[in-house]
C-alpha cells in the first residue's frame, strides 16, 4: 500500500515537473532571437542586493504561517513551540520541491514527533489553513479586478475567450451540434453517476472536502485567539504582495510598476505556483504575461519573473535546509529523553 502510494507520488512529481520544464522551454521560446540580448542584459544588470529584503519579507511570511498554524494547534489543547512549528513548516516546503504535497504530511509527522501532537489531528488543521488561503487568493483576484479591471479583462479575453471563440467559429454546423450534444450528454452522465454512486469512495471524499472547507472556515470562532489567526492570515498575503512589489525593482524598466500591478502579478503568479512543483516554469511566465499587459516587454517581464521565482526558491532552499539541520539540534534533549 505504502509502496503504491509512493510510486503514485513519484509519477505525479515527474508529470508536474515535466509540465514545468515544458512551460519554461515554451516561455523561453517566446523571446524573439533579436530580443534575447535584452533578456540576458536584464538578468546581468539586475539589482541582486534586493534579494536581501525580499528574503526577509518572504521568511517573515513563513514565520506568520507557522504562528497561524500554532494557533490552530492550540485549539486542540496542545501548545507546540513556535520555533519547532516554523522548522516543520519550512521542512515541509522543502519537501514539496521534491514531491508535491509530501510536505504537508512531513511537517505534521515532524511536529508530532517533537511536540507529541497526534499527526491525524494535525492533518485536520491543514484543511483549515487551505480554506483560508483559498479565500485570500480569491480576495487577491478581486483586488486585482478592482485595481486593474481593464488589464485582467483584456488578459482573460486574449488568453481564454478569444482562443475558445476562435475554435468555436472554426467549427461547421455539424461539428458544433456534435460538441453541444456531447457536452449535454457528459453533464447528464456525471449527474447520473453522482446520484448512482452517491456512496462511492471518490464522491464521498469530494463531498467531504467541501464539507471540511466549510467547517474549517466556521471553526475560527472556536479558536482561543481568532483575531490573531485572521491578522496573521492577512499578514501572510500582505507580505506576499510586498515581496512582489519590491521584486519589481530588481530589473531596470519594471521599477515603476506599482501596488495595483503587484496584486495582478501575485494573482497570476499564484496560479503558476499551483500548476507546477514550486512554480517552476509557470510562475515566471504568468508574471511575464501580467507585466506584458501592463506595457512591459515579454523578455523583460520574463527576466523579472525568473528572478522573483528564484528568490522564493532560494528562501525555501536555504531556510528549509537550515531548519532540517537545527530541528534535531534544538530538540536534542527531547531526543535523549
């Protein structure tokens, strides 16, 4: 059972990594040959010293994430140390670079080992965290729409609506009728399957996920420090926006981009982080497209996006490795006992 699950995770990682590499190659291929020098010059002349403030801003966001998790665990009548919680969070991020979602299990296992908190109870807190992260990401998209409605609308029209309508218009009447019929049949087939197999494991799990998200959101009122939880949640995403905003100053030609563009870039970039492990390939291209809609050339936007992705990768790599090294040292007395 464990072997099959590990094999599934490895296959999953290879698939998503392949997508990331393909996206990286695709985004690189989008740079015209006569513009490649602009891309390399943007990287060479970058303000690399800005990695320092971005490093601390992103590290602070991870510290807040650990603090928020600690508040959730306290609601279970356990009191883990903030330092151990932070170490577990960062080691989890580091593991996610290798195998997606492995980090969620690993950080629960580590904290269970050093803080004597049942791992199954810790996994329940992850659902609450994810529910609020989804809400915050939705809020970022809403703010992006508020601040840059025309930009976001143009992006959706250019990369979603126009390709779909072009494909639709290219169909003849017969093809269109077949497509509509297939869509209707698929809809009714899914509805029938959901009703027929209402007790099926997959359907039950899907319903359970949505129920747990709802329970997770409403469970905040039972926390000992609900204000701290909400404040830390908002703080995490404020620091994400701040890191993106400071990152604009890394390359010449993007330093004039303001906070509204930072919200748009963060919204698009977050999608890239979801698509591939650690956002490899996808994060930079989504940032480049967001900046391109704001008048920045693709090659310059891609250079800036690459640097911003590398800054995030560096934080996880450095702090994650240090956390893995210091966790057993800090808890040496615990291990001896």
